[in-house]
């Protein structure tokens, strides 16, 4: 263990919550060098929706490597990229009647966000971006300027300009319609808010604490964008690729974004890859205007293509996710009901769920208690008060229920320490 603290920068994060050394992983389980088994509710922070070492995807990737397929391809035409684009169109876009062109950016989500923001600024000739309270879009300067979290913003070290934050759905509680507020600011030419190039949002805020926006609110935002000629960007990096049950998080919600960014689980088994989808008329780049050495991760193209064919050729995966989503939701509701003193709130859609314990520090304690029981789950949101489920979509129901049982035990342990005579009452 010493090598990590001696050699690796203090910036490391997740490993502090789960201080073991992992060696193998399969499906929804991870195994340490000591042979201990952990259930994974973290899922590579959303990059492992098809599970660790997904057998179908792994086989395809191994075959490609065996045959000396091109691994690094800049933005050259390759057979792997041709198959990816063909499959993206035939299994994802055409069945949904969606017409988009694809830009391969550098392989991180934040780079696809940078590309989207730059392109929106170029198209409109405006500089401003509207993003939303508790939004998370990445760690490079353009994306961080659109990210709400003060800790992350503080790390930038320079003035973060060009972004105005508006209240997300429900920010002032369920009674306040934040669309009305945003509308007033955009319509009033003396509000101090210039018409922006774009609005960017997550349909379910992931890092910001699992905050789902309603379809009605999203439609309201899109209507404002259309009215004021503002580009509408959906950041589907965390909740796309099936997390909410459908491939895109906003299907059946009555919106039609100008641009969509995808990453995280796009690369199938955790291989880095990011994609900007834009309506064809928005493809206004000059040649090479946004580039990057690692835009052609051909191994990720193979993995992504395999995942599309295997999981998105029909509706069966959506049905499967729906069944597991119901189990997840039910168990979290039971935990909420079992510990009324914790004032738990349960939020989510599909297979992203948050369990908020408002009292400061308690959710973090649950993370530690869960780890003792060999369950990996993270906390997020302002002050880290929200426990977040982001486990693989392919998780077997038995493991899901086992993990939820461990989560309940962990909540109970924290509850007992704080709220019963046996514990040191707070
Ligand atoms: C993770 C994430 C990003 C950033 O992706 P990276 O690959 O970490 O750069 C951007 N937006 C959302 C919604 C994310 O969850």
C-alpha cells in the first residue's frame, strides 16, 4: 500500500474510500489481491454499465488484437471506425429517427464537452453559456466553468468566465418553477444576462447529487432555446448509454437537442472514448479546428460496436433494466421507511438512484460501513450527502439484492451509532 501514498499524487480520491488493492473484476464483482470479493455499486463512476470484463465485448476486443487490428488511428479511416459509424446509425440513430453527425474528440468526456461549447460559440458568434446549479461537465477549463461544484472550480486557478448559472429543476423546491425565472431573465433586455450561445445540462444530474429533471421542465428549457436561437446541448455522458433504461436519457421526454455528448460507458468495457453528436447543420468546423491525438481509439470502436449490437438491437435490454430499476427503487424505499429519523430522500430514474441523508457526514459514514461489508458505493452531491447507485446495468438480480441488503446493514449501523441509546447520540 505504501507505494501509492509515497508515489501517487495526493489528488487521488476514490481509493481513499476503498483502501484495498484490486486485482480482478468480473461482471458486478471486484476481487482484491487478498482474494476478498466486493460487490460494485460504483461501476467505474458510470463507465462500466455493461459490467467488468463483459464477456461478449472482451472476446471481440481480444479477436481484434489477435488479428493485429489498428489500435491507434488518429482520425484515419479504419475498418473498426467504419463499423462503429455504421452500427451507430443503424442500431441507435435510425430506429429513433435521429439525424446527427458524429465527431470523435479526445477520449474523455470533458473533451467532448469542450468541443460542444466551442462549436456552439463558433456557430452563434456569442460567448456566453448557460449551465445549471449542481451541474457537472468535466475538469478542463471550458467544462469546469460550466460545473457548479466550488471545490472543483477552486482547483482551476484562473477566472472561470463565459458561463452563467441558472437554477435547475426543483432548485428552490417543488413549488417554484425555475423556467419562469430563466424566461424572465432572457426576455428582459435589461436583466444583465446576454443571450448565450448554448445551454448545457444533464437530464439527471449525476455528480451533483442525482437530481432528475422532469420532461416538462426539459421541454420548457428547449422551448426557451428555440425561441432565443440558443443551442441546446444535452450532456449524456453519465446517464446516456442506457443508464435510465433507454439508450439516450431523454427518449420519450419530448426534446430534440442540437448536440449530445456521450462518453463513460460508450467504450463498452471501460475503454476511453468520447463522442459529440450534432445536428448536421451545426457541423460548422474547419478542418482540424478541434483535434487530438487520441481521437481514434479503435479498440473502443470495436467494444462500442459490439455493445450496440449485443444490447441495443431490440428492446430487451430496456425491459431488463426496467425490472432491475424496480427492485432498486423498492429496496431504497424500504431503507427510507425503516429509518425515518434519517429523513432520507430517494431520487432517480432507471438505474441511477440517489439516497440522500441530509445530516452532514452520515452518507460518508455509510460508504465506510458498506466498504466493511464488501460493498463499494460512493457518495456525491453538495456536502457528499447523497449515496449513489451506479452499478452495472447487467448486474444479476441476485447480486443486486445482495448488495442492497449490505447497503441496508450499512445504513442501520450508522443509524445505531447516532440515533439509538446504544450509540453515542448526536
Ligand atoms: C464524468 C462526466 C463528465 C466528464 O467526463 P470525463 O471523462 O471525466 O472527462 C462530463 N459530464 C458528465 C455529466 C459526467 O458525468
